C-alpha cells in the first residue's frame, strides 16, 4: 500500500514472455487502420492494399506498413472484408450431435477439405431441435458463410421440404450455398447441393452376403421408418430377399432407434419371444454392438449360433470380438465432397447431386448356419 492508501501499480515484468507492449499512440482502444497509416506515414488506401495483397506496392512501403501492423497489433476487420467480398467465407457444418462416431468423421472430412482450400470451418450442433437449426442457419447466413452443410437423417415430409427450400433460397440470396449431406434431396430447381451415400445398395450387399452363406431367417434391426436413410436400408434388405427368392417375414423386421441400447433391447425381446432367426442385420454398428451384448447375455455365440452384420464401419468395429462384418460408409469423403462441390459450383465445375458408393467389409462375425 502507498502512503495515501491507494494500491501501488506493478510495472510490467520485462522477463515475462509474450508481453510485448503495444505502442501507446492508440491508447487502450483497439488499433485501427488509420493508426497503422499514421505510424507508417502512408494513406489508409495504401495500408488496405498492402494487407490485402491485391495492389502492387514497393518493398520499402510494404515493410513500413507491416512493421506498423506488428507494432500496433492491428487486427483486420474480417467482417468488413466479408461484406466487401474480399475474404473467403467459412464453411459451416450443422449436425445433430458432435459425439456420434460417424458424424465426427463427416466433420473431419469437412475440416480437412476446408483447410486445404484456405477456409475456416465452424461446427455447430442442433441436438435435434428444429428451432436451433433455424437459428444456426440464419447466424451462418449473417456471418457470410460460403456454405452451410446440414448433416444427419431427416423425415421427408412437406414441413421438411418447406424448411429446406427456405434455407436454400435465403442462403443463395446471401451468396452462400446449402449442402444437404446424407439428407433427403430437394427439387433440382432449388439452389442446393446434395451429397449422399448408397444406403440401399449397402443394405443389399449386407443381406446378400448373409443369404449367400445360407441364412434364410435374418432379423433386421432397422431405424425409424420415417427417416429416409432407414427407409432406403429396409428397401435394400427386401430387395436382397427377393433376389434370393426368400419370402419377406414381417415379424423379422423390427424398427427402432440407431443406438446401442435399442439394439440390445430389440435383440433381447426377439429372443424372449422365441423368434426364429440365424442372423441379424443391424441398421448401424452401434445397434450391432447392442445386439452382440444381448446375444452373449443369452449364452449365444457369434458367429457360431447367430451371424451379425452392421452398417457404418465405425473405427472400433474391427476391434470387436469377433471383428464385425459391416458396410463401410465413406463419411470423411462425404465431408470433403460437400465442401468441394459447394465451392466449385461457383465455377460451374460440380454436380448438384452426387451419391457415393458403400462397400461391404467382410470380417469374422458371419458364418454359415448350423
């Protein structure tokens, strides 16, 4: 304490790293482009051209301007640059849940492609709240995002189509682009890019493989039938049955949510009801993991008693005992394609709707029935 009772101010410690003192000409307020111009002895226009790199200036002038920028710790007003069209807008990824393994790989693909193209990527979660999705799309529009990528299943009804059409038009008016990734497409007349994967073909491959080794009673643990992805996987399941002249059995089609708990509960209920099946096709790998737990709890061996196939090929599928036969979805490629198509459409180089292929990965969880 000083003699008059006020607290003594500590002088800055010159030994502390990262504590360079900014020039006092701008005071405590943030430095402006005018401060930089005054310190460098040039015009505001020259500072702007030097920083943007879009106009030739002498090396001496450039050195003075950049020294002033560094000394004053001047930060470019990115929002103002976005309004003028002189800055590359970010890529916004809006998904339901950032913790899901498959969605995380889509996010990785978006980030990788955005970074390769010099773009910032932003990740937002809706937690299945349509109002939050509305707010996030509007926020990204205001932030001049180059593209807004919506990821995750949806119910293809009139309300969905109306909301997506409004998103597409609003973003297009702002110079942005709506990208639907793994979602139902919209009419081709709308300004939207669609990146999807072959749900139907992947499901067909999985069930065809089971039928090919001799299974005829295949329990299908699909998703919510209102979701477009779940409907397509069910279609692939039934198409494979028809291809092998195997009758469709309604009791073997048990829909539910794409979660581990749901897979466990549905498999346990099927066993308790005495349902006759020799194989399970799970709508996702998480559902397959739940089914595996229920089978083991019942003293059944996989694949000795029941064969099991999943869908997704999440990273830990290969580490299960036995390693899971599953359908590989190219999630990172989906994310990369979403960014690439959204940006290249400006040069009329990209399609507006692409479907990536899926692939059956055969491991140790399938065997011929006894």
